[in-house]
């Protein structure tokens, strides 16, 4: 029989409050409990204040470093539009945690801070990267490069960077800024960002962006892992001529098609990369291809030198399935359109004109279906005289070339990856392939930038302030990824999101008792919270009291 619960001692509910305090207030600090020591360990406030001039002699009360630290904390704790920062700071007890009166975080002070960050962001990024290398052992000798874009609602007619362009968010109706990012391969922590005009294609900005990042990181030698934007023939020639080592996938086109077709199934089976279940997910082989400036008409390749590249011919199980499904879908569409023209439209109205009919047939093979033209034997409209009275008529001739179709089927899932790492002993084939599987290291920060850190919505109109906010978001992203890097040293499954969520219930309570005694304390902090701070290596500085396990 279940025991009856009689309640706690004195647990009878009363709607009349018990007067034990003359006043009391709770501040909802939540994840700020772990964010504060993280930013202290990064040394963010000192880095910014060292780069931005001190204007305290002109009446400046809150330094730009303090404002930046609070804005980054806001991005990580509860991203809000800049017009709400003052209210957020008051609610979360920023005055107690960071020593800054929320009233000092008004719109004018935030705007001036963003402008100062924009003016000095190059120096800030450089100092921050060196701090990450020194304090956390991040090498940045091997980086992964990629781009993303952020769109803006508004005119921004006078902006230099905010332009219309190809949108990865499928918002071509809105202007955007592009962001290129270099991420440390081992830790997944961003090391450098660059804001780029929104209308420029990735292929056009890749080399300049990589060379600038290499110089700013102070690296004489650097290995870059990029995407298809890096792997164009002109970019490969330029990077090799500049002494930049690279690993990048390339378009499955000439001059790599012959190398792709030369790999047999038996050769693929010699190098298999399996998943945790032992199933073959990737297979790969190696070829050597001479890349010369004559392979491209781009002026960017002018003056570059030819080189022999190592080309990994990779087969992917998932890509093979997608290629097959895509080709079957395209072939159904092509055949439907060919039958429509040949059986329903030819010799009627405008389709009585041979040239016009042929132009409509050619349009079927524009865009993504262009590679199927050879499979259908280059369909053509011809004039025939097969009527009983010998009158001329138009006929569409085409057929499926089985040999061409088999060639495409053999290429399902196959793609080339090019590198100028010529030393096969220092960089074995398996190591190069495994480096290509680290692309998620940059895709994850890009995703975090738009979700966890929430660079949007942007309610700023001056471009310099937009650039300043982009730097704040980038620093927040560094902190977020660094926290994940520290967490995974102790638990491979632990993420930054899970760490921050553990501290969500923590509050800071300040008040005064009826006898005039003042008090202030954190509430809901458990031993688990403090132990995690120690494991993350954050029990330093103002949190050094937590270094003692007996705390």
C-alpha cells in the first residue's frame, strides 16, 4: 500500500508573503555563468582595448572592450536586436557579472563601439588568432575554407559590400554580404573571417581571400582544404604558383574525365573507407595529371606555371545513388520533351520551320541536362520525303547510345580531388583522403553562425556598423566553437549547446534583510555545474575559487 504524502513541514500554502527581506531581486544569468569565464580565458576585453584607443580622457566611461565582451555574451546567451541590449543587460545582471551599468549600453554607445570595431577589426582578428594559438594550442597550419552569405532587408544603395548576388539562402530578391571563413582543421575553431562584396562569385574571390588569410595568420606554409570554388583550373594554377598547398574537389570535367574513366572497379576495391558498421562508403585511387595554363582561357591563369597534380579519384556510395536518381529523372524529362516535339508539335505552326524546331530541341539540353546530349545521339531535326505524294516533312531523329549511357553509369558517384602535395611518403593517399572528410569542420561553424549565434536580424543601416556587428558575431562563433572543442576533450558527445543548456536555470539574487544586512549569491548552482567548469579549464581568473574540488 502506497504511503500517504502529508506534505513538507510548514508547507501549507498561504497567499500572504512572509516578510524576511526589505527588498530582493533575481537576475537570470543562465548560461552567462559559463560564458563569463570563457571570454575571460580568451582575453577578449584586453585584446579589443589594446587595439582600440582609450577615450576615457574624453568622458568615455565604458571601454570598447567591455562593450564588445557584453555584446558577444549577448550573442551566446540570448541574441537580441541591438535596440534591446540595455533591457537584456538589466534582466541578466550584467552590472554584477561584468561591472557595467546597463544604462551605459545605450544605442549611441553601442553604435560607436561597432564603428570602432570595424575600424580596428583587422588588428583585433590578428591578436585574437595569435591568442588562440598560444593559449589553446591551435596551430592553424591546416585550415578549411568556405563561404556563406547573409541577406539584408532594405535598400543599402550606398553600401559597398551589400549587393545582389547568388544566395545560398535562396533569397535572390534581397541584397547580401558574403563571408569567407578559415577554420582550424583539428579543433573546428574559426581563425579568420573576411567580408566580401555580395555580388562576387566564390570562384573569383577564393585565391585573394586565401592569400590574405595566409598573410594575416602569419603563416609561411599553410595547407588549405577548400570546396569546388577553390578547385577550378585557374585557382589551382594561381595557388600553386603562390606556394599555397591545397586539397580541393574539382569539376568532373576535362582534364580529369580521362583519369576518372581509367580507374577500374578492382583498383577502387584496394582502398576502401568504411563507416562504423563496416559498410563501404568510399573508395579511392590515385592518378597524376599535368595541369597547364593552356587548359583554361581565364586571364587569372596568365603567368602561372604548369605542375603535375596528384588526383584522388573518389567513389562515394551516397553520391552514386544521387547521381543515378538524378540522371533517371533528367532522362524521363528529356524523353517526354523529345516525344512532345516529335509527335505533337513537329510540322505544325512554328515547328514547320526546321531551324526553329532544332533550336527548341537544343534547349532541352541546356543547363543541368547538357551532359545527356551525347546519350541521345545529339538529336537533330531532318527533312524527309516519305509521304505518298513525295512531300517534304520534318522528322526528329534520336536514340539512346548505350555505350555513352554505360560511361555515365560508370561515373556515378565518382569525382576528382586535386592536391599539390607531391610527397607521397609525407602525405600518403589515405591521409589525403581522410582530410577531405573534414569538410564538416567548416560547415558546422557556418550553421552555428546562422542558428546559435544568429547574425540576423540586422537593424543597422550604416555599413561600418554592419561590419562591426559581423565581427561581434564572428568572435561569438569563435567562443562557441572553442567551448565545444574544450568540451569534447572530456566527452566526445558533449556539444556547446548542451553545455550552455545545463546552466539555464542559474540566477543571481541580491537583496537586503529586514535588519539591514545586504547579501548577494548565485542560486541553483550545483556540484555538477562547478565540476564542469573545472573540467573545461575555466576555473581561472574570477572563477579561480572553483579550482578547489572541495568548493
